[in-house]
C-alpha cells in the first residue's frame, strides 16, 4: 500500500503582491515551498513526491530540485488548481495506492500529522485535515444583508494535506471534468460522488501563506518552533 504526495505549487500568488510566484519568497532563509517539499520527501511513509508547477516556474524548479539530496518528480500544472492536481495524480506511479494532496503554500505541516492522516485514510479512503473555526460566520447575500448564521460548532476550516485512495480521487476528478464541475478542493469532488469524507483535526499553525501578513505570522511560527527545538 504505497503512498505518494502531490504538492501543488502552480499558482501565481497575486494576493501576495510579489512580482513572481510567492512560493519563491524567503521564509526563515528558504523558499516557502522548500518546507513542504522537504517534509514529504524525507517522510518514511511517503514513497514518491510529485511537485506540480507552472510553465513559467518549470525550468527554475527543475534546477532547484537537482540540487536536493532526494527524488522529486516535477510536472506541469493547468489553468485551475483542480487541473494541476489532476496532472499531479496522473504522474504518480502505478504502485501508488493512496495519495496526499498538499498546498506548497502550507509550510508548517508536521511529520506526525502526515503519519496520522496516512493511517486514517487507510481506514476511511477519504480523509481531510481541518480545524474548528474560532469566529462566528455569517452568510451574506448580494445586497450585503446577513441571511443566516450557521452554528459555529458545525463549521471547520479545511487545510491540507487531504488524503484519498488514489483510484477514488482519479474517479472523482474524471467525473468532475466530464460534468464541467470546478471544486475548491479535492474533497469537494469526492463528495460529489457521494463518498463520505472524514475529518481529522489539524493544527492551527498549519497556515496557508497567501498575503504579506501571513508571511510575518509564518516567521513567528518558525521562531517559536526553533526555540522549542533548541535550535
């Protein structure tokens, strides 16, 4: 039961306001994407790593990967995140049974969380990491008027990695492509098939670096972790 990972790094990062892919921006002295790539590539339960990048970044990423001491397969993404994930899962080897899908912009997933979601997906076939929301959420209509206030205890903020039996995720992507459906995450595609998706509680530190404020928060998380490890 081999497990692979698809790391999605094909976005443009426009909300960061940088003049290049935000994943090249430094975080603790390394590119943001380096943390996820290194974490998965060195994890003992991950057999293969596929990094999905844009055509614009392809040559630079290939050169960067060649300098690393571990094997990472690089493949081109598509117009939408969903297209990029589909390209990534099709690049996995025939030996792969389970796949984790992770955003390269989430540099703080821990090794023990990866192990936990691998163990869980082998039971449930579709497992995602998430954390309970802390804020009250309002459903707002097009005129700016509040239409509903969902019960906070039922709301979870979804993170990555998300984990699936590979055959199930391929089926979900093919069905969505045939129907012209675009989901905001891979779990949504599996949900459309009618397959249950289980929640595994994640970590509030597992943030996605999207804006300059997130980069500042990320530096603080790194400092705290390094103090904790005595580095």
